[in-house]
C-alpha cells in the first residue's frame, strides 16, 4: 500500500503540474487562456481512449507488469513536456500524457479489489487516495521551489519541473516492477494462513455477485449511472485543481512561486487529516452511499459559496471543505461498483466508469472558460460546474433508493 500510495502521488503531480506553470508557458509558448483550458482537459481524452483495453490487459497480465509499464511510459512523456513550443505541441503532449497514464487509477481500483474484502475496501481505497492530497500539498511547495530556485542553464525553470518530476516517476515505475505482487498467492508479505483466509473471504463475496459478460457490464444501466456520478465528481475536482494556484496568486497579487505553493497546500493538508477518518467511519457503518451523498453535497455547496466571497482566508476555508468533499468521496464511491461487479465484468465496468467519468476533467476547464467568456464574469464558470455536479448528488440519492443491494 505505501508503494501504491507513492505511485498515485506521482500520477497526481504529473497531471496537475501544469497548473503551477500555467503563466510561464502562456508567456514562453504563446498559449492563450482558452488554449490552456483545452490542453489541460485534452489529457482526459487520451486517458479515456485506452482506459478499457488497459484494464482488461491488467486483469490478464497482472499489476506487476502493467502498472509498472504505465508509470514508466507516462514519466517519459512528462519529461517530454519540456518541448512545448506552441499550442499544437501543448495539445499533443497533454494528449500523449493521458494516453500513457490511461488505466492507472481504474487499474489500482481493480487491483485492490483482488486483495481487500468489501468491508475493508473503502479504507484501502482511502489510503490510496491519500496520494492526491499528499501530491497536491507537497507538490505545490516542491514545484514552487523549483520555479523559484531552479538553475537556468540549458533549461528554463518550468522545464525543470517536468524533467525532475517525470524522472522520479520513471524511477518509481522501475522499482514497482520488482516489488508489486499481482495476486495474493505471490505476496511475500503474507504468510500461508493469511493468504488462505483472504482467498476464502474474497471467494465468498465473488460467489454472491452476479456473473456478467463484458458486453453486459458495458450495457448495464447501473454501470452508466455510476459513470454519471463519477463524471460529476471529476468535474468538481478539476474545476478547482487547474485554477487553485493562479487564484491564490490573484488574491496575493504575485506570481506563482513557493509562497503560493505553501498556501495552496492548506486545502490538501485538510484532506490529508480528514480522509482516513471519513473512510474509516464509512466502512465501520457500512453506509457508503449515504457518505457519498453527504460528501458530494459538501463539495458542491462550498464551491458555490467560494465564488461569492472576496477574501483569501474565506476562500481557503471553503475550498478546503470542498476538497474534503470531492477527494474523500472517491474511495467511498469506488466501493459501490466493486460490490456488484466481478471478474472481467469488473475490469470492463470499472474501466468504463473511470474512462468516461474522467472526461469530467476535460469538460471542467473548458466549460469554465466558455462560461466566463460568454457571461463576461470570472465566477460564472465555477457556478455552472456546481450546478452540473449537483446532478451527481441526485443520482446518488436515486441509487440509494432504487438499489437495495448497494449499501
């Protein structure tokens, strides 16, 4: 689990580091605000295209090979981001980064379902999800420090961000190949009795699930409802994530650097504290749908209120509460589809939910920018995202009422 946590830290860092170099690449490469929004989001198009085949390959080849391959590939593409010269190269490299990282998060969700029974799964997913606040908390400080203090020989400061963070990903990907166990039988950290106990418990759960083919899983109305919920979650995440550093810099009247990095770490520190507590109680009470409703509602309400107040302190407090909502819901949400899907159907269903749900990351920056330009108002974009995200709350309520086998 610590290795999986580190891998996710780097995934979040490598996909979000453009939020810190936004102003630098806009100046050096002549990238407009609308082009930045499109480039930030086009990552998720590449991500969506290869998500389903990637998860099916992980199910067939095992996490040891496939998750390591994903990491090494996206680390190399992250390093190649130094070649951003104009809007076209920005689009291409962001698309390739998404294509190379495709399947990582759904792959980990599937992988952990091979090791953890349902009653412990939200806690396990929560530990994995700690990678997001850790990456965004430490990443802001690290990236800010690189931007402020990186040497200027050979490369510019923003290029050093991609070189250093991409190289770290490649190194961890190589290490993961030698350390990950693809299945319980291969886990050296478990003794024979522990392996047998886990295998028996997981076998009981699998026998209770309905066996579905891949095609039936992909056409299931329930799976598509999960897609809608996950789409709205990602919409709220990336509606904030890609713009948080520049918004803080606006309040401070300064450029993005180490000072902005420290302040932008505050919401993620709040998530780091709250996440294990929330997921622990969700598992203890076995009330995953109710917790999901409450957390997504919290995110939507706090995001909406954050646009109404012109105060950095209040903005940070509200965004911290919103971040707790839209980060903590994710490990709890993933317990819902894994309760009802198994085998290849689980691999396909989880991949579909992840692929199409993650398109919220493409829609968020683009719809936000379009709304702001159309209404000529800097707050209209985030308000529109809040309204769309509220659909996820309504769908979760529907799932709770309509499907009694989903807790």
